[in-house]
C-alpha cells in the first residue's frame, strides 16, 4: 500500500518552493466556494513531483472533482496558488462525455486541430498515441463499438497526442468491470513511468491504490 497523506497545508511545500524545486502539480492554500457561499475546499495544499502517479481519495461530495477541475483550469480558483508544469490532459469518469468524433483515429486527431500541424504530423501523433495505449489496431473502429476500457484508453491517447505532461483522471474506472479496471490502472502506471508523465487519479476503489506511488485523502 502506498503512503496516504491528508490534503492540508504543508510547510514542506512552502520550503520546497522557496528552494525553486518545481513540482509538476503545486497547490497551496486553495479554497473554493460555490456562488451559494458553500465551501468545497478550504486551504487545500498538495505537491506532486514530476513522474509521480498519485491518487486522491475522499467521500462523495468532498470536492475531488472540484479540485481536478481547478487544476485543469475548468474552474477559476478563488484563493491560493496553483501551478502546473506542462500541458494538462483530463480524463472524465464517463468517456461518452469526452469522445466527440465517430472513429478512434478521428477522435485522437480532433484534439490536435488547434495545433495547426501538417497531415503527416497529425498521422504520426495519432499513430504514436494509439500505440502508447495499445489501440493502434482499432484506429478505424467506430467509437460506439468500443468497450468502456477502450474508450478510456482513447481519451488517454488524445492527451498523449497533444503531448500533455500531466494527466488528471476523475474516477476513470467507475464504469468499468473489475478486469478492465485493473488493466486501465496498470496501463496508466506504465505510461507514467515509461514516458515520464505525472498523473493524479481520483478513485473510490481501494484495489487501485496498489499501483500508485502516493495517495492523498
Ligand atoms: N456546479 C455546482 N454548483 C454548486 N455546487 C456544486 C456544483 N458541482 C458540485 N457541487 C457541490 O460541490 C461539492 C463537491 O462536489 P465534487 O463533485 O467536487 O465532489 P466529489 O468529491 O468529486 O464527489 P464524488 O465522489 O461523488 O464524485 C458537492 O457538495 C457538490 O454537491
Ligand atoms: Mg467526483
């Protein structure tokens, strides 16, 4: 089992930052309130080093998804500091909320549109990303004809094609059966270690903790 740490203000984080060691994900003193005034996060701090695979646990409604959305810039922080070293890819609990194109290859290529690459570069990025998640053979497959685990791997391939250095995964195995669940967590562990990525993975499933370096709750 990995070390499990409470999400809290950490003096060691402040010291690390003053020594200019860049964490891949640095959160310091972040609070978040909904417009109703309800607080979700209060003075939350954490630091994740480059190359770490970390997990985040917590009760329903404790603010895990809110924190991930703040890290991804999908919500605006109201207090404190958030620093992300490198482009961020987000993987949602339900891949049907994320995959927008009709086929696997087209979906991975879709995320590259804003980069204005040549057709050859797009093909090369898509091939490489699908190879990384062992889905190259399904490049022409319709999205609707994939399993849940394959859909999550397409979402991860999208982030890899965009050269994301940090993966944020919000309960990516919640809709998967136990075998696919373990396949996916192993795949992400292997990608993090082989490609030097950093990942923060939200889960309620304790069996997944065996695959991470550290966990927060
Ligand atoms: N758009 C919203 N407006 C107002 N309150 C919200 C909104 N989204 C979430 N909340 C509330 O914020 C709190 C934290 O929600 P969040 O989704 O971050 O929890 P979570 O830890 O991810 O829970 P779960 O384990 O169920 O996914 C909850 O009380 C939730 O009801
Ligand atoms: Mg959530």
